C-alpha cells in the first residue's frame, strides 16, 4: 500500500489531540488530548484498545510507552507526570514537584528513573520506584533564568548519562545526570534566535534546533560547531523530529505544512 491509509474517528465531544507516540513494535499508537484524556489504538485494526478518561486534569503535553509496552508515561499542563497501566486501565503513579507546565517526560535508559522538562525553568530527575525527586537542575543561567521554559530533553543514544536540553534561549546544552553542562551550542542571534524545538540524529552525532526565526540550526556534537542553517517555514514551527534510521528530518508548522528535509 502507498503510505498510511488509516483514519480513526474521534467521538463527538472528544477534544483535539495534542501529542502522540508509537510503541516500540509500532503496533500501538497512544494519543493524548487537550482535555486530559489518553487513548491507545491498535494501528492495523484502527481499534481503540484503552481509554484513560481522566489521565490528567489539563491538556496532555507528551506521551511515551515503556520499553515493554505495558505502561504509558505522560506529562501535562496540570504540572504532573503520571504512569498508566495498559492492562489495568488505571493511573498507577503520579510525580508532583514542578511548579508550571511539564512539557516533556522520558524514561531513562536504565528504566529506574524519569527525566522531565518544565516551563518552571527546571529539569528534574525522579525515582520511578518512590516517585520522589532525586535531582533538580536549572539549565538556563542568569537573572531571569527561573522563568525560561525548558522545551524538551533528549537522551544521547550513545551516552545514556548525558542528555540534550532545549530551552527558550539561543543556546542548547548537553548536560549530565549531575546537572553539569558538558557542552553548549548557540544560534549566535540576539533577536529571534531562541530555540522552540529540537531533535537528535539517531546516533546522536547531530543536534537540530529550530528558532523563533523559523531557521533550522544544525550543530555537530563532536566539534561543537554550527554546521549549517536553513529557513524551514514561513510561520512559527511547532515541532521537529528525525527519522529513526534514515537521514531525514520532518518539521511541522503553524503554516499548516509538514515538510521533509534531507540534512
């Protein structure tokens, strides 16, 4: 078949889908909505397998499957991170401690901790077992750093003790689990150069960030240099993602387009 031809109806009263993610085996798709609901779909059949009607009390910002596909990790505008069981259909754990929107949450490679990014200007590391905060980092430095939104975090594929932090500044950083900044990369722009989204190449050799100026900045992790820039859209860019193994990037924007790029 040519591409994906599946289209699944949303029930009347369902709110807009705000985030989604595939399971590792690509058999399931989890969607989070602006009204705090989560649904899990069986892709081939187009069936809704599970509904979490009250997964969150506000919009879901990100959703991801656990490695074995038995649980879902979600973050929300309600300032919490939660884990939901696919088998039980229930919310199993809640992580509280951020004082603003949680924009992203991810399982770390060892599966024992969770790392999160928030609009309160912090990155937090949580114990999966106890749900307690183990560490809090402030990636942005300076007087107004406390309010600088952390957009996203990206674990480095080849060095699981380090992760990339993208916040609303003109600098993206690599940090370690102790909160030290290992390396920084800057757009070099004072106006309009603040980053809105970011993605890594599959092996973690390149960092791709998009700025408020609609420009894609491509950084080499090994040299620390800005290798190239490219204007990707005419209006604000909503997100960027890299193909899991091909040299392809997708960007999508408020101009209503999704574009594929060969970097």
